[in-house]
């Protein structure tokens, strides 16, 4: 059981000997209210997290930015859909059969549970590829190589299939079997014809969704990286497969893409090449996909991820779903190694054709005297892990202080306002200033404690600027503004403060 | 199975003989993309709806407005929490035992399922009050009065308890029993001490949440009114029960409140009285609650609900939960009768004390040399039903045309831009104008069809202004702007158009 937080004021993090960045960030996040485990006064179930006030603000700002970049800028139609969908949707999509882990349980008394392929791989005893192996083949390998439970050395049982979707009986007698959605894609696919017609659409037609997904992960881990309930933001581009030249391609053709194509995987290092080169070399099949890969990377760079910590890993045909025509994992380098942030998948017409078959409804469109069953290309963003990885990336500790260099657009607060001391009317004046600034910015007012401790508190949660109202302010109508990243202090006239800040908080 | 939408351009609604407003609005909403049933290409499960592009835009705007009014203006701490919580949370909150319907199933071959109390009430045979009756007592009444299945006249079976929460086995062996939350309150309660401490809080401390709730309703109905998955927005005010005088009370004391107190229920008509009178008469127990009741009503009036269609219905002690210290259903008058939009509940310290007991953690705070277990007061808003009822309320049909007089702040589009005709460069100029306006407003550009039909299309979905670029515009640099509600047309200089619109779209 988690113990209750101590009854004292939050203090800035100290660089703890032997603590990883992830451990430091997690501790800070819980203490200051970015996120904490759901139901933490009880024994929480792994993989469920709540955003506290600072995390909620940061996530809301991320959603707003994502919407601006991936909905408005794209002219996409956004949907807001139900989390539960009837079983037939998942039969049609293939999730009922294919959204599985192959697992095995040890015969020891604790009945440890494992993913069979991971276990075989990690044993180092088997060199052959495991993708596509059946449960029987995996069981045979375990037997042949005498692979045992890594925890207690006991024998392993049969290999069986475990579906990761949460199933829900709906209705008085549970007569309607539904599943919580493990991705938002399928709602966009089955609603595609309604969006197309109600919005008088034409191909390419873009649908966007921001919503939760639910997966019964066996071993949720790495804080917000592998969760059982998580937020996704997805853009679905429905297009005529004959029309993959993309009008916006020119805006990205010289962009330096970080790419690890299948034929470079053995070397392990991503290449940095202009988009046009990747296209010429055949690493990317068409302009449409080239445009969206570049846009994804550019978006992450704009959040503050260094280019060299980003890469597109192309999946091999064995790693991809059988219907997939191309697939890149967009990955971010972290303490935990390379972690997937955005799934970039060309799914062909698989989804529409399957739902057409199962619903017996025509889902194609008629354009230019032709019936077209559109192809689907989709970048699918993990919101929680992106925010957590951004915190890991922007967490700094130089031995003297710790600070979180969040981009101003995602910082929970834009600016902190302090009176130098809580007397002589400085606090009143400072609070008035905070109130004025609040009309335009997210402001935290903090009147107590030494100024050094107050700086430390706001640095730690990523407040870009701290404004101090001091005795001189009463005379010169100016305040001291301190920069979170450089600790540089400048004197700014109060009359100019709002525009001074606005310019730097873009 | 739903049939697919016809392959033609959406047409404005016609007033259909014999159709209720709700039926007309529902048909329009499906056709134009406000909302439609989830998984409608299949056989949808009742009670699950998706927002289409227009509904998603309207809902996002509602959330933004709610956040401005109930989070920022209140200085509340917003949380974004997990949808599944472990069973113990619901045992402590009382939902495991008490969130029930008492049901009975008929012995006919179709096994119709009924809420026992509704059935007895509607039979007209029983005069006594049914609140608090046990399953055995209800069964005895059914037997005594020979109440039968209204559908097939068959005998009714036993009365049993049916819990409305969706239960989910989490983990490989389902070893962690969880429930999808039927309300967001409990997360705010169990996170209260963490918010209080991480945000250096003081009482009164306010927490807000916007999130989904899930209930296994036996008969979902009335479109977005009774759903199985729905959005709520809640403010939880944690306060010292000794401090219910409220600093902002003065701003509402003369506000005309629509109130139906318990002692006026027999007359059935709500009274319109100044808040201060309701307080003096003892209908409202304190300033805190008076302030929030007034704020709720004011918020709904600002959305465009007429005052006389709103009322606070006080619940009797029998109707309230046993721990409830006071409770008002804030109701809106619709085609379906009075429908609850906001639940206003003074929950005492019940929630905190129960979670304290079950978690064995201290959840109180220490202020002014006193340990205080705060009281909780909560207005809890149903988002989907509010939006649907707003559409019902603002739907107009004068025999000549239909229009939706949504408040500009919630309209999916602020302004439509039309070229008078699609030639002579008018379309190019109009599209340029649309592009310019898009920087500041949500704009729909519609170049085809007669101007009358285009007006009708945008009226129906509530676009406040339609701008037409015509031949004169080429000469005089002005456009015709038509008002959705009055159909009045005025000529506005393009150079002034942005500020002209901004002033009217506040």
C-alpha cells in the first residue's frame, strides 16, 4: 500500500544518488501533481494512472496543440466516439482472433505468467525468428531447449492464446457482448461513409479522434509507457490508392528525416536523410506517406525532443500485420531504450473491406465515375507516453538545481509571480499583477518562503518565467523576470510585461 | 439494422407532419453529423452514441466553456482520471451495494424485464410510497395486487437486485476486480488529500473533472438523455462545514431562482424568487449552496435556455441518499417532460469518512489548529443530455424554414462563406475570404447550389452568420451578411468584417 504524502510543503527534487532520471521524474510527478497511480489510498491495480492538476493542464494543452496541428491544419473531421463497441466490430477487424499474446504459466507455486516469445528470446538459446510461430511450435521450443521460469526455475506449462481486449457483457442478461476499444481506428472506419456523406466529403478524406484505449496488459510497466488505460490521438487518411502524390509534399522534401529502413536494421543506426532521398531510394513508397512521416518528426522536434533522439523504424513484413502495406514505428530514445511514440501504418483497404464483408453494407465511394474502396494511412499517437517521455527529455539537473524545460506551449503554468517579501504591500501589489496577467496567461502566485526556494519550486515543474515584485518595483514600475532555463534575470517595465511575455511564450 | 445514408447532398429538414421536435432533431443530427448510434453499420447496442464532426465541435466548445466557468473562474484543480477503479473503491462508496435497480422478469416466453417499483407505480393499484421497500416487500405488493407483465400479461417472477455498474476482470487471471466508474466523484474524493498537499491547498478546496461514466441501463432511451456511456462535468467543493458563508454570495443574492421546494411539490409549479428570499425561507440551507445553485441556473440561461424552462426540484429525505444533507435536481423542460441536467448534492462528509474507514488512511486536513474532515458539495453536469436538450430548445420551424439558434459560443461553425455563383472569380475571392476568416473563426465554405438552399443548410446546423460574396463585392469591397435567427441581411465592408463578426459572436 502506498503511504500518504507527508504533511509538508513540496520541495524541489534533489538529485538522488543511484536514481535514474525516470525515477526522479516519477517521484517529482507524484509529489507535485503531474500524475499518480489511480486509487492510491488503496492497493492500486498496476497500469492505471490519474493526472493531477499539473498533468491535466499539460495534457489539455497537448490536446489543443494536437488538434491545431492534426485536425484544423489538416482540415480533418474530428469524431468523439463510444468506448464500447459490439463484438462483431472486433471480429470484422480481426482483433477477436488476432489481438493476442501467446502466454505460458510456470508450474511453481506462484504461477508466474510470461509471454512465451519473450521468454524464448531472452533465454538466448534459440536463434530462429519467432514471429508467426503457433502455440504448439513455441511450446515445442520451450521443451526442446529446456527453458524454465526465470523467477523460480520451475517447468513451464502449455502455451496458450490470451486476448488483450476487455470484454463486457452489456444489457440485463449480458445479452450484448461488447469490448472496450483497444484503439480508436475502428470507429473512424465504420463511421467513414457517414462522415463522407454528411460532410459532403471528397477523397482524400481525413478523420481524427482523441480518445481512450483499453488493453489488459499482463505486465504494465515503465510508468506512463505501458498502461492498461491510455489516451491516443489518431489521424485517419482515407485516400484513393491511385492518388498518392501529395500537394503538401514540397513543404517537406528537404526536411532531414531520421530513418532506419529494414535494410539498415542490422547496423542499428538511423540515418538522417532529406525526405526526397528516402523517397528516391524507395524507403518510403509515396509522397503521401513521406509528408506524414516528416510532419510527425517535425511535431516532436517542435515539442523539444532532440532530432538525434528520434527515429522511424521500418517494420519487416514478418513484423507487420498481414494486411499492412508499410509500417514505421516512430521511436523516442529514453532511459528505457527506444520507445514507440507514434505508429505509422498504411493499412491498405483491409479495414473497410472487412467491415463491408461483415456488415453487408457498401462502404465504397463513387468519384470520377469510379467506385473506390479507399486505402487508409494512419499516424496514431500515444499521448501519455509522449508527455512522460517529454518530461524525461526536458528534466535537467546540473548538481545545483533541477528544472524541467518544457516548451512554453505545454507548460502547466506560463509564469510565476512572487512578492519579494510578504509585507510592506509588496504581496498586495504582486497579487494584483498576477490577477492582471491571468487574463492572458496561466499564472501561479506564490508569496511564501525564501525567493530561492520559490524559484526551485517553479523550475522543477517547468514554469518558463518567474516575475518578482520587489521594493524597487514600487519606485521604478518594473519587475525582475527570471528565465527558467538560463536563470538569467532581466528588469522589465510592468507596462510592457504582458507583451514581453507573450513574445517569449509562443 | 440501420440502412446506409442515401448518396445525396444533405437537405434541410422539412417540418414533418406528426413528428415531434425530438424526432426532427434526431433525424437532422444523424443526417448532418451531430451524432449517430455507435457501430450503426451493424446492429447497434442501445445507449451508445458517437458524435459526428459537428457534434464533436459543439461538445469541445461546451467543454471549453465549462472549463472557463467552472474550473478557471472557480480556481478549481482539474483532474483527468482512470475510468476503471478497483472494487474496494465501490464497496467503500456504497455503489457495490446500493447502485441498483430492483427488477423482475416476466414468466412469458420473451422474458420481459422491468423495474419493479416503476411497474407497481404505473399499475395505479398501489398508493403507498415505494422508496426504501425491500425486494420481498415489492414482490409481496406485486402478488397482492396481481400486477402482471404490461407486454404479454404473464405473471412476474421474483424481485431481485441488479447492479448497474459494469464489472471488469483485470489482469491475466482476472485477479483484480474493477468497475467502470458510474460517476467521476469518487476519484476526486480519494485523490483529495493528494491534491490538497501537492497544490498547497486550503479549504474550501475545489476539484473538477470532465470525463466519461458508464452504467448498464436496462432501457436506454430518449436519444442522448439515457445512455450507457456518457460524459459528465463535475465540480467538487470540499469545505469546512462550519464555514458556509460564501464570499461570492453577494453577486447572486438578487438573482431570480427557479425553485420547487419540497413543501411546494404538491402544487407542482416552481417559484421564481430572489436567492436571498429562498435562503431566508430556509429552502436553501446556506450561502455556499445558494451561490452554486444560482451559478448553475445562470450558466444554463447563458446557453439560451429560457428561465421558465428551468427549475431546481428539491428531493425529499426519502428520495435522497441516506447520507445526503440536501439535494436538488436541476431540471430542463423538454418534449420528454422535465429532465434532470445537473445533480446538486450536499454529501456531508460521507464519502471521505467511508474511504477513510476502508483505506485506513487519514483523509482529514489540519487547519487553524483543528482536524477537519471536509464536507462535499457537488454540482454534476450531464454533458450529452445538456447538448441534446439545447438542440431541442433552439430548434425552430416557422413553416417556411427550420433553424437552430445555438449560442454562437457553441455553434460548430461561426460563419459560412458563399460565392453568389461559382464563376467569374467570385468563388476564388470568396474562398480567399474564408481563408482569412478561418484564422479567427470556424468557417464553412460552400460554393455550390442555389443561395436559398445554402442558407437553409447552414440555418439547420446553427451557423449564426452567412456571408455572400457577390458581383457588387468586386466593386464596393463589401459583402452581404445574413443573420440566422432574423434572416435580416446587411452590407458590411470586407475590411471591417472581422471585427463586425467578432463583436456579434461573443
